[in-house]
C-alpha cells in the first residue's frame, strides 16, 4: 500500500505536466493575450478547478477512511 507521501508525489508528477500542457500558446507576433479584457471565451479555468475538486475529494476520502479505521 502506498504511503501518503508516495501518493502525493505521484499526484504531483501527474498534475504538474497536465497543468503546464493545458496553457494556451502565445499569439503569433506578440499580439494581445488570448484572454480578452476582462475575460475572454477561451480562458482555461476548468483544468485547475477540476484538480482542486479532485484533491478535495481525495483528502475527504482519506479523512473518512482514517476515521472509520479509528472507530474499529
């Protein structure tokens, strides 16, 4: 069974490349950024929100598992 530290390392190694690859490319010629003022239609915020939700679910699941083991 993986320890908490090993689990966090695996999540980090999967999450960081995914976040870095999800960034939109720079516009050619150094024009305006892809997100218009104040927010454009192509601003990628879903990836980060999904990771935060997944991390919260994982933390909640671990705490629930620990509590159930402590009661037994």
